């Protein structure tokens, strides 16, 4: 079930977001709401949402509509996305970047190798076991952040584990 139920305009500067259930990940989830120009959507017959996971694409899947600091030059899904500086951007330019290339590199070892060799300038999600090696390289600036997720291990408490001592360790302490 989707988290967001509806969005209502309150006034020119305020919207109210209806949710299907309370969620501690609201601030993360709201970053996935994209704003489009209604006239652009209608002109391109792309008012219905796309579903990337379901393979449902529309005009907005591969075309851009926006006023950000960069504009889309090309996009090949799962291969490369190229952005160029948007000279007509409404705000002051605060960077020295003319071109951005996003290339997904799934295998962690390949991603680390590309960074160390200078093939790429930036990576996301370096494996924990590589952090010290990356920090030791004076040409690399390792930055860390806090995430909005919890990683945990859950056990099937209904199953009997091979070693009875593990069952006792995992059992709640009687009151």
C-alpha cells in the first residue's frame, strides 16, 4: 500500500499531505515526490504516474521538465546519465561543473577500483571493509553520513536452532 493518500493545496505556498499510515520514514519518503508543470504533463500526454518497477514508462521517464542547475543531455537506463549545466537556471551558479556523468557500478570492488584508478571522481556507498584503505589515500576525501534506516537481524523464534544454547540465548528473560 502506498504511504501517501493525497496532496491538497491549502494556499499558494502550502500543501497538506495525507498519509495512509504514520511513518517514521516520512522525511525520507517525501523526497520521492516530484513536482511537474501541469501544462507540460498534459502537452506530452504523461499525466498518469509511471511505475519503474512494473516497467510502466511515460514521456516523463526519459524526458525532463524542470528549472534546476543542470539539464539532461542523455540517459541510457542502467548505463549512463549525462547532465549539462543549465545556463538559464534562475539562481546564482555556485559550482565549477559543466558536465556530470552518472554511471551505475554495482559490484563494490569494481566501484572502489574505479575510484582508486581515477576512472570516476565520486562514488556512493563504499563497503565498510574498504573505508580505512580509502581514508589512507591522500587524494580521496571520505565522508560519512547517518541514514534514516535501521538494519537488524531477526530470528525465526518458532524454529529450533541446531544448538539448544542458542535457543536459550534468544529466549526472553522471564519477569
